[in-house]
C-alpha cells in the first residue's frame, strides 16, 4: 500500500456487518467494510480511507474481481468534524435515498451511524461498502428486543382521497416493475365506470390529489412541491406522494379491492386504464 501513511486498524473479511453496530469508539471514528474486509480509522482531520479494486493500494478493497469498479473508486476524508465521501472512479456510487454520487462531484458528508453505499459493477452487479460513524457516546446501539415496535407514521385519508389515490397509484400497489402514476383523465374514467352515479372529472381528481400533497408537505414530507422538485415536474410530485403513502403503509395492496365493483358476484373488477 503506497502513499497513505495514516495508521489504522484492519477489519478482517469475516467481520460482522456494521449494520449491527460497532464496538465502543471515540466519537467520529469511522468504520468501512466490504466482503474483503475493511478498516477502523480514528477521527483526525486530514485522515483518509481509500477504497477501490486495487487491494494493494487501498484501505478497503471493493469489487476486486470486477473491472467495472475503478482501482481507486473513492475515498473518505475527515474535515471540519465530519467524514466526507468523494467519488474518484468512473461510475456513480449509490447512497441511501437513491442519491447518486458522481465522479469528481463535490464530496458529501456522512451522517452518524450506519450508511450503505453501493458501487455499480458489471452485469448488474453492485458491490456493498458499509460505513459507520461512531456517534457522540461512541457506543453501538443497545439491544432492545422487548421494546414495543414503533409504528410508521400513517396519514389520515378521507374515503374519497383513498379511492382516488388507490386508482392513481394502482401500478405501485400491483408492484409493477416500473410503475408510474395514472393520468388525471384515466383516474376519472376508471372511478366513473366504477360508480356511474358519482361521475368524476379530471379536474376534481387533480384538486383532491393536490390537497393531499399540500397537507403532507406542510407536515414535513419532502418532494411534494414544485419549488422542491423544479421544472419540468412531470410525474415527480405524484410519484413522491405515492411512495410516501406506501412507505408509511397509508396505502397497502389490499386497498386495490376498492377498485372492484361492489356487489359483483363473479371475478373481475374495473379494467385497468390503458398504459
């Protein structure tokens, strides 16, 4: 290993996942681990943790048998009381929240606790780089097997809101491979066919969905306003809305039963609108 000079403690290939926590450590200590092993680095300004395919010249070897991974894929550096990740390879690194860190982009800070980063390889392979920054007390999270499970924050929806949102997001609830929200017109046509005595218009659907987005945005949900997303908006606002409702279990696949005609003795339901 050349040109590094910083002392560090190696972690063997058999080291357990950092997702389970880390041993007591000085606050700010960073742990980095792949299937090939890793390193524990104290939190001193200027220290670096190098990662990439070239085992002999990095602290953490990632994707050693995969030529799509760069020999020097990136590094962590300690600066201003934070650890920062920089990508010096050829392909983006995927971070939590679908954040892509591109080559030579400005470095991003790591939060305290656990972070899973993925380095894209060949043939749809992704190589996991586990990271853990010790928190203020320097300890791993305690075991809490008897604690009551914290429920997700579910959003209250009126019956009409739920019906419209299920129609809007039915491709997500069916777990289609590449789901997209339905258009206002498609939702209105489907709900009108479902209950002809209560005709829906595209404008009514639009206003109802906009009201739900506004309510959740005011409650702190990100990605639901044009100002946040920017132009062109496309389907981004509704896509973000549906994903929040799914992640919070405010909408669940059994809700698709709302799109089946009531009193129908046989199989069927309202046909899905055209793609």
